[in-house]
């Protein structure tokens, strides 16, 4: 029974961290694109074919990394 409670607490903790990271990621995206004008095209001449730009951000949190060296 204790193992089940520990497992459930771990799962809930991981879910809570993911929600916190999602809020931070959303805030970062808002800061990066503040003042962004999607009507401006990144081309020299307006008659040129526009360039398609795709941007993705991902925040990664490493809690604990253990390295074991074996000979």
C-alpha cells in the first residue's frame, strides 16, 4: 500500500511540475513575440515569395543526473 501511495505522489508531483513549466513556456513565448507584426514580410522586394519561418521553444528541467563510470 505504501508503494502505491509513493507512486501516486510521484505522478502528481511530475504533473504539477509540467503545469508550472507550461506557464513559464507560455510567458516566454509572450515575451519573445511582444511587438511582433505578422504583416511584415522578410523579403527584399514585396513581389518576392515570402519566407516561411517556423519557431518552436521547449523548456527542459533536469532534476537529478547520476553518472556511473564502469571500467
